[in-house]
C-alpha cells in the first residue's frame, strides 16, 4: 500500500493558487497563516516542510512559520523554461525547489550551485548535448508567446538586455539599478564600430511593469536600436555577436546558443568561468564546464509538468511542446482578418490562429495593407478583397471530432491553405505541393507508420459517429462499400468533373461489379437531417444490396474488400487499412499511385508510399488544437483525446445549444 505524499505548509494563500503546485512538489499542501495564533495551533498531521516563494517579501511569513514549527524551509520559484505566456496568463510548466537558498541570491549558497559542481557521466553529457540541440531546434525561451520577427537588425550588433525595475534577481544578484546604465556605456565603449540592440523585458513591453531605460532618450542614440515590442528573444540572441546582461536569464540562454556573455551582476550562470563578469564571484563558485551548469539548471534542479496530461515529466517533453507552440504560432501572418465567421465560431478561430493578431469582420473591403484574410473554404467574399491581399483558406482536417460539423461538434483539426484547398482538384494546393516534393525524412515516415497503425487499431475516423453494428454476409462475394456524400459539398464541385451524384456513382459501381455485394452508406450529415438527401437517394435500396445508415465507419472498413467513391475521405481511411480504393473523382489522395483512378491527374506525377501520404496529410499539413488545453497539439495527442471524448459522450450538443447555434446561422448566414 502506497504511503501518503508529504504534507507541506504554506503561509500565504497566493502560493496555493499556483497551478500544478501539488503535482510538481509531489506533496499535499495546507495553509497556515502567518499570525502567531495560527503558527502555534496544533496540526492533525506532522508536516515535513514550509514553503516560501523565493525571496519575496511574503516569504518572511513562511520563514517565521518554519522557525516556530522547527521545520525545514523550501523556497520555490519558476523554472527556467516557465510557460507559453506571461505571468498569471499562463501557468508555470516548471518549478525549482531549493532547501538551501534560491538560485538568484548570490549572497548565499543554493542547491543549484551544489548541483552545478557535480561531475557528469558520459550518458549525462550526451543528454546535455541533445538537450542543447533540442533547445535550439525548438527555439524556446523562458516565455514563448511572442513572435520572433524583428526587421532591420544591424549586420553586427551586441545585444543588451533590460529587466523589470525592482526585479528581485537584481538586488540579490549583487547589482543595482545603476548597473544598467553602466552596462550600456560599457557595451558602446567595447567596440565603437558595433551597433547595439537593446531588448526590453516582455512585461515592460506588455505595459505591466517599468524598465531601467528612458526609451525616448535612447531612440536619439544613433548606435542603439531599441526593441520595445514584445518580441521572442531567440532571433536577437542568434544574430548577436555577444550579449550584455545584469542578471537576466537571457544570458544563460545566450550561453546555450554559444554566445559570449558579459554580466554586470552575479546571476546563477556567472562566476563559473563561462562568462565575462564585472562583479567578483563568490569564492564557492569555481570553474566548471558549461555542460555541468546546463544539466544542473535544466535537468537536476527544476521539476516539470506535462502541459497536456498534467503529470510530472522530463524537460525534453516541455521543450518539445513549447517548440510546437512556437512553430505553429509563426506559421500564419502576424495580422489577420477573419471574414464571415459567426460569433459562436470566434473562440475556435482564435485558438487555431493563436500567435496572430486577429480581428473579425463581415466586410472584405475593410482589410488593410499588411493584413491577411482568413476565409472558410471558397466563400465568395474573398473576391471583394483589396488587390494583393494574401488569402488563407480553412477547411476541416481529416481527424476532426466526435460528432458532426453540422451539429457544431468542436473541431480538433483544421487545414489552412494559401494556394487552394486540398479538395480542389482544379488547382494546386499546399498539400499537393507538399506531396509532390515528397517526404523523405526517415523519422517522420516512421512516425507516420505508427500513427497509421494507431488510427486503424483505435477505429478513429473523421467524425467517429454511428452506433449500429454490421456483419459481413457469408459467402465469397466481394463486398464493396460506396460512401455517400453531401451533394452540395464543395469537394464534389471542385473534385468530381465526371460523375458528381451519389446515385450516379452507385449505378456505375453496380454496372462495373454486377456480382459484388454492394453496400451504400449515406453521409452522416444526411442521416442526421442536417443536410438534404442527394438527387434520387431515397431509392438507393434498389441499386445496392444494403443501405447502412448508423454503422460506425471503422467497422465497415474492417470488413469490406473495396471502397468505390467520388471524393469521400472514406477512401483515405480505407487506404490506411490496406483496402482497394477506386476513385471516380479526384480526391487529394488519388493520383499518387495508391488508388485506381477513373480520371487522370496530370499534375500529380510522383509515386508515393502510403506512409508518405500519411505524413503529409495527417502530420505536416493540418493544424491540431487540443480539446483539453486549447493550445496546438499533435495528431497523436488528438487520438488520445478522441478516445476519451468518444468514451464520455456522443459529441452531440444539447438541443438548446444547437438551437442557439442554428439561430446564428439563420440570422447571419455565416460559417
């Protein structure tokens, strides 16, 4: 039987409001206020320690409580890979716990200093090397919400880093406010031919705190370029010849990028022989290898929580997740106008475009220079945009939800396309271009194979609806599935230049396969009454052996021999299961040598493996957003969430919710 986690005491309620705190500490927490009566009141259980947040003024209450109770004092602080966003807007994903002091207090020892002095094994050294590569590849920092783009950087420059006024790390780092002016003067003097880029702290850029420089005065200094916007620091670090800092963590990050770092205080990474320090180092700090400091600061000292599962994890997991957020937040233009989206869709659109400044409008003429337009599919309003406006079109992705789009089930994937759309065979699309170039990365192809196997084993399809069961008839007849589509769907208008109606398809399949056992499955939107039936579809039973309305698609695909279709995504799902697929239209997965195509595809000349198709269509091309976190995620995580979603409910909203949403559609005529 497992024992209870240890009990820690906190002297301030604000500390207990820190998200993930009990998970990161692997402890239970109890509030004991700092007054004398509470400090002396008997407890029902013996605690093991008292928590304090760093060296904040409120930590003095915890210090008194620890002294009264004769308990160890643990100081906690944000880790060096903190979060996606700033402060209270984004929960910390890492936390440091220190029994000796705290890392930014150079006046006293800390656990980080002790850990940094420890030698590394060969495997630990290799892990550090991989961790530094991952840090650079993912382009992460302490905060990771801002975009990188900074125009007009000098060819040669030194990066100077400001901090927030009153930051505890300044005073406890043996520096003062005057050190910032001294730092700038020294930077200008060290190389009179070199430009200086001064980076303002993100909290200052956000207007929440004050910095140490008069920015208006600095703007008149010809050699100084002030970056006052909230900009991700990685590009600034990467392009700099060297970095000057008082105690900012940017100095540590610059070491990870191999830069020369000058310090004017005594931050945790100074005094080890790795930086050029203007302050004398404490005697307890001696020369060590950079790998020792990195391993201590990123692996041994902090604790991490997985942003998607809420469980403890390793730093690599958090860095990879933040790297995904960074890549996805940079993929769209910085300023966008979403045209023609109903109010009930706005929150979803914002989640899928996080990282861009987004506004909503019903007037294409209102799009200003420098803004890109965001449009659902081929909405005609795109034709009224000002000339030269970049257009990004959206459609549902291939692993969408539990429940139908017409029933407003929250989507987990969307496809964004700058050229056309994946279902439009009349022109090139971003997906077609991606597949035409080919995907040769062995790791990506192996990932695609694993994803394909998971999809098949889990029974996940696009909508994941249907409750009925079906059994293949006895005998040796070939069983062919013909999936119906919504005949007003754009994929038929742009991808079916021959047959374009469900009953025409069914007749053609019957004529070509008179001896086969033919199944027809109407589109789930039609079955649900959310879309009208196709022409003559009421007579489908006279053209096939069975009409299956409520059977789950994965159950059918597991049992049939072939799938014949116009442009339905069912063909792609059948390919994943190794089925023969005959296309009478031109869906995105046809023309690559994996399907039997009635219509030729002159643009699609490359022969693809199934895993190349999966890698492009399910990993690289779509955008996934977690139902749990509201942030960008991976297709693998979406499969986990779909399984949980499918097990918990049907994915269908209640009647009241559907009524409100249908009213919006009726009144506004919007997507």
